[in-house]
C-alpha cells in the first residue's frame, strides 16, 4: 500500500506520469519482491553480491537463496526471513521503479526523504505506510483533535472493510472539517440512538466501490450501483453497531438512502470529509454527528 501513497507523490512532483503510476500500482497487485532486492534493502548483501548471485542463477538451476547461502552471503535463517517479506508493498514498489529504469535505489531514497519532509510524516508514520497495516495507516489521516472518538472508530472500521471487500490499494487523504458538501452521487445511511450519525459515500468513486463490492461491472453511476454502495455501508454500519453494543452503546440503523441529482449536505455542527481513491477515482466519505444535518 505504501507505493500508492509514495507513487502519487512522485506523480505530483513530475517524476512519474499518471500512466506510469497507475501501471506500477496495478503491477504490484500480483508481483513478488525478488530475493536480491530484499537482501540489499535489508542490508544483508551488497548490490554487487546480489548481481553476482543473479548472474550465477542464469548459469545453473538453483534458487537465489541457495546460491547466496553457498557463497556465504546469507544464512538459512536469513533466507527464511526474507522469503516471508516477498509481499512487502514498499519493496514491490521499489522493484517496479528499478526494473522499469524509472529511478535508481539512490534516487528512491532521496525522494523518500523529500516526501517525508513535505508531508511532515514522522518516522513511525512512514513505517506504518510501509507496513500496509490499514489500522496503523488510517490513523495517520485521522490525526485531528477535533474528530470525536466515535467518528475515528467508525472510519477505522470502514477503512478495514474497504481493504477487505473493495480494494487493498485504496489511498486515503487527511480528514478535514467542513460545513457543506455537494455531489450528484450519494449513497448514505443514518444512525439514531445514544448518538446520531450520518454516513455518506459520494462522488464518482462510488462506481469502482460498487463494482468491487458487488462483483458486477457497472457502466454508469445509477440507482443500481448506488444501491450496491448502500449495501456496503449497511455492512459496515451493522458491524459498527454490533461493536458499540458490546460497549453498552445503543444505536439503531435507519434504511439506506441514495441521491442521483445534485444534492447538498450541510451542518452547523460536526461534519467531516475523508477523501479516498479507488482505482484512481475519488470517493468522499462524509460524516455528520449529533447536530441536525440538512440534505437538499
């Protein structure tokens, strides 16, 4: 998942084209990190040693790890640990950049340092992005003291389900407080009870969410596709309501609603927007809490 974020930065600063960025993101879905790149990235081998082993591989039928052990560059234990990391999202992205000769390892480290500074990420937040742990990643984008704990808990659950049911390459942006939001496409559902919540998923990103969740190709955004998004929201809300009930919080789910005309949501109270991108399309998650919201 790290490549989704770092790659977008590289596109924004002109290092990658949009097409190159999307190609690399798609390529990383099924790829595996090569053992040589892993060993060099982990500081267990030099680049020269990895190149030597790769050349030997071309001359005999043996695995990279076996040759590296034979040459004394790695131990069996180190090979075992490296094998477990072959799905590492950060290294998959690095591998794709290097193989396509878009950047060298030195270039990548330079831009990574720039990225960290420009986004004001801490070392722990960079590690979270590299880990592909959505529970850690989503907290980076919910880091705002104005956001109530219940809203953060809900969005963390929704993010987990986005990764589980929709797309494991989803990209979030930082949450922001708003007072109005207008969109032509809105799928929504409300909670009432110990506290009140409005949850809406809006904008053109509703189509890829509908397609991935329903496992059905939707040509346009219409009532059928928004109904699939409403079903996804309903699943998230059911899980959230069950979790809250275990903590003594009683909330009831109202029937989902959808809007296919230009619609404005407004609130004078707590209203938040969490942008996310699914297959390159933007979906806006809008949440209103407590104070009565208005939909017109």
